[in-house]
């Protein structure tokens, strides 16, 4: 990949781009490498970049040409590059006091601190909920309170607060309940809490209905009456802002010393974990929170995270990949198929032995979850095949574990390239509870909220890329028709624009650890800031086999003799994976993301594949 047509980055096979100063790889140009239909049925395009802007960025900040091009392709300019490369909380975070109901939430929490009241932290059963609850727990404990954490059981309680549970808190003598990563749509349960004399504060980020629940405060950047600041924050990011505002008020009131007291920055490892795992965009405030949080996590000061990292084999400085694919799934496993409170307990304990025991349990549960997920996925995929070419896949089944339907929905979304809803029947066969995952450009959460308003779902909500719902089985066909009607055009537009975009072309020899190091300057990667994706060509397959349950591993070589390992995860049973496995001796264009491979005496690079196309 070149910053100008007459220049090449190390390892590029040839110059890329249009005329100097123009945008390379526009949508109207010929497919990159002539790939109009890859093994996964997509055209390949080069990410458009203005060459002069890329060169200016590289020169101004002393970066390799490749890094300048990657910055430019992400819309980074000379004015914003410093903040992107060195994200700082003070500059990136919105003012906490700018949110609706923040004053009321802080005042109520401050009164709980002053009067040593009994506080219940009600968190969702995913990583965002667990980290949000753990963050507020750690802060309040530092002030002398002993808050109780309650994470609902997915099977017996379902998502969010319920009438019975809220009345139970009141009967047990609670003074304040803080709902974390839930509660925005819980009108009836919060009305019951109010009637029982219980104060409730909601700290959430899910899309809000037009009428908010009767809580003392609802701090949610996605309220309809919010101005727009912080809309991309995860719940744990919102919780951090609440704690920051509370800390400031307590210091101004003299409750805390001017210096010392609770360590806010020490909580950022929790913020980073919840933010990455909730798949919110890693731009703006989230980028700063995750970047700083990874530095805190690298110190390995929190016993629970240290024990979990040891179980997952993360022995170096963690990055967003480790959080999203190794640590997060283990915490989620408790909420999916085991004790939903395990994750929050792991993140709050100071006891090394307890941390080790919980981490081992979560690791075992995660292995069990993988087996359960595989069985449900096989059945769900077979039913999806029979559903035809509908805009939205909606599959349901008896005996499916509700704890894995979200993951299965994500797998179906990837396999069939359209939004997917997976629903597990209740034991009485009257309703189904499930999760949905969407594709970029299709706001699923808003449509699920509309389905609830129309009476097609008993309850539900979420955000653009993910949602949950409860549906009566006798309304399921109506829900299918509603989703198809509302999302047919957005899905068609999103899929028509679904060409695989690539940041450049490399040779096998050029895809080495030096390039990985240059790319890592743009981390952390995730939603909104995807890891750069390259085409590597020509890559002749010298070995192809299956590792794990269904991962395809390739060893490829280039004309100059270089070798590279490439992995196509969860692909052995797919048509494109089968063609790769049968491709020994053939040359391919490979598309994917380069990762550091630290196994062995010297660091290497490996390619995590997203697609491939024959090159011979």
C-alpha cells in the first residue's frame, strides 16, 4: 500500500492508488485484484484514501507510510491525529453534568454515602453489567459502604428487574437500588419499587422508549431527550461518569480529602473490559477509556482479572482482542449457563484464593458453553437454511439453552450475512426468549422496541447491533412479518454495500512482525475502529488442515520463499473453508488481519482470514 502511486510500502506487490492526491479504491473502480466474487461471494475494494493526506500524516508524526494511510482511511486529520494516537480522558470524555438526571443520581448516591444506607446494585448478566456493578461496588466500598450486588438468573428471572425482585429488596430493608446496564424500559418493576418506598437510580445505555420508567433518575445518553453526547458509551462508561461526578461532589462537600481517597483511574480496567465486550464503537470517549484501561490492566493489580488472565493464558500486556475473545467469554459463561453472579464476584474480590477458584469455575463453564452452543448452532443453522432468502432470519426451537442464543444469533448473522434472531422455547411452550444480532447499517434495537410497542413482543430492547426479546409463540409469525417489512430495505441496502474493503495489498514476505508493529500504533481496535485488513498475494498453499473443532489452518508461501500461517476460524464446515482445505498446491488471494504470533524464539505474524479468492 502506497501513499502515492509511485511509492510502495515494504512488502507491497505493486503501487496502489489513483492520481496523486486522489482517493484510491473508490466504489466505481474495478474490484481489487480483479476479485468480483470471492469464495464468500463478495467483491473486494480498496479503502479510499487521499494520498496527500496520508503522506502528510506520516511525515508530521514520524510514522511509516502504512500508518499514515491507515489514519487517513479512518478519517483522522492533522488536527485530530494527536488525540487519536494518544487518547486522553480529559480531552475525550463528555462532561458528566451534561447528562439528564445526573444531578439527581449523584445527590441520591451522596445521601446514601452520608447516611450509610443499604444499597443494592442490580446489574445485567453480561460483561457490561458485571463490570458496571463491580465498578460502583469498588467505589462505594472505598467510602465505607457494603453494597450488595444482585445479578439476575437468566433462566429464572430473565433480563432486567422484575416486580417480585424489587419488592423483595424493599422487604429486606434496602434504601436504594441502582440498576446498571438495564432498567430503562422496566416501567412496571420500577413502579412497584416506588410503591414499596424504594428509591431507584438507572444507569444504562440501551435505547429508551418514549416514556421513561418512574425512577428517581435515569442516566442514559440514549434517552430521546438527550443532546447526543456519549451515545456510544457502554453502560460501564456511563457508570464511570456517574462515579466521577459523585467523586467531585463529595470532594467539594468535604466528604473526601482534596487528595487521596478512592482511585478513579484504578477502575479503568473494569471500564475497558465492559466497553470492549459490549461491542460499542472504540472511537472518541470509548477509545480513551479502553486505551487507558488497558494500561491499568497490564499492571495485573486486580486479583480477579489476574486469575482470569492466567486461566486464559494471557501472560503479557492485554489488548482489546484478549478482552473480547478470551476474558469476556469466560465472565459471560457464568451468566449464560451457570451462576450469573460469578463474574461480578470475581471482579470485586480481594481474596487471591477465591479469585483463583472463581476463575477456574468460569473457565470450566466456558468450555461447557462451547459444547452447548455447538449443538444449538447445528440445529439453528439447519432451520435457517430452510427459511429461504428472507431479510431477517428468525429461528426458534425447544430445548435450546437460552444462555447461548445470543452467540448463535451472531454465528448465523456471520454465516448468512443478514440480521438473525434465535429464540429458545420456554418449558411451558407458550413463549420464547431470545437474542438478535444485526449487520452494519441495520438498527435492530429500534425495531425491537417498536415491536414491543405494537404488542408483537412481550418485552424487548437493545441497541443497533444487538437486542433481546420475549415473544409469545402464537405471535411469532406476526413478528417475522413485521421484522421483514421494517428491515427489508435497510438489509438490502446494507448487503448491496457489503463489499469487502481492504487497506492494502502485501506479499507473503511483507506480512511480517515489523508491519504488525506499525499497525499496532492505531490500537485499540474494535467496533468503529476495525483492525486493518490486507490482501496477501500470491499465497500458495503448502499445508491445509483442521485444528480445534472447526478452524482451518493454512501454511502459505510466496514467490520469494517467505512463509506465513493463516487461520480461518469456524470455517471447516463452510463452503469457503472446504475449498481452502482442498487447495494444497494452489495459489490464493488471502484477505484478513495480521496478528502478532509470539510462539517460538522470535515473534512472527499470522493472518486471521476473513475471505479468500483463487489467484490461479
